[in-house]
């Protein structure tokens, strides 16, 4: 059974960097049939995909244009985890952040999710 | 980006009712459409993938259909535990995008 354990601070000051980590058990961040994603949910309830990383012959990354330039997703094979960094945060980045596995073998869907991390941007 | 719309935004139905939610994509997404259920305080849960395929362990009262731009999600026999918000999500193009959700309540 795949489990995703999220960690990171719940409060970030404006203009600082939001950092979250997603530790994977029951699978490998290097799995060639999966991708590892960050998704957030605003206080109004909308779900927004932020980006993903996956490994094939090398590591690949893809980011939403809405956060491109501010976002970095990293993978750590030694710890079997991946992380999110979002720079220069504002109050609009206040949300619940989820990590999720994208099952990519024949299709694409988010089949395993972390429990979510509420991140509030406030001074 | 591909825009996803859902209707209705909320509905109230009785236990045992048949409930239908529609999802429309702003362009042809073939059958690259998934449905999720989200209960308060929980992460979304995959119910249907590729428009009509049921995820393992999902009760058979949940079903999906459609292709192209128009999709339907149905709960054939609404149960009290189905109270949740339901989201569609396309994966035809990056960025993946979600519909705004349909909140299902019991009458």
C-alpha cells in the first residue's frame, strides 16, 4: 500500500519560501510508471495542479504557468521523497497543499494522496 | 489551459435517488477524464478514471460516461455516506485542470 507522508511548516511569512516534503512508502520516487505531483486547494475549494516530477531515462519536471518561476520540485532518491518550494509567497498562496502519485502505466490519474498540509501565508 | 465546468454546483437529493453530475471541457479531451470524491477535511479520492473505468474497491453505484467534451457522473442509489464534493479532472494536456466541484447533500 502506497502512503505519502507530508511535512513542513504551516505558517509562512509573505515574500518568504514555502517548503513542503512528501515522503513515499510502498513505492519508489524513481518508479518509471509513476509521477509525483503537488496540488493545492484554495480556501474557496478549487483544486489547482502545481507541478510534477518523474523519472524515465532522466528526471523530468513540469510546472503550472501560474507558478512557474516561483516553483521548484525536487526528488531525493536516498530518502525516497520529493519536495515543493514556492518562492515569494503572498496571501494568495494560502491553501491546503497535497502531494499525489500519478499512475502513468496506461493512463493518468491521482490514485494516492497525502493527507494535505494547510499552509497559511501571514506576517 | 483546458477549462473544466461542472453542473450543478450543488444538489440535494434523497437516499436512494439517482444523482447525475455533468462535466464539460473547453476542448476535446478524448476520454482523458477522471472523477474524484472529497469529503470534508480529507484528500480527494479517485473514483473513476478514463471517463468510465471504476477504480478498484469503488462501489458499483458510481459510474461515469462520455468522451470528447461532455461527460457524466452518476450515483445510481444515493447513500448517506456519499455526501461529498465531486470533481472532474482532465489529463489530456498539461496543466492538469479540475472542475469547480459539485457538492452533494442529503435532502
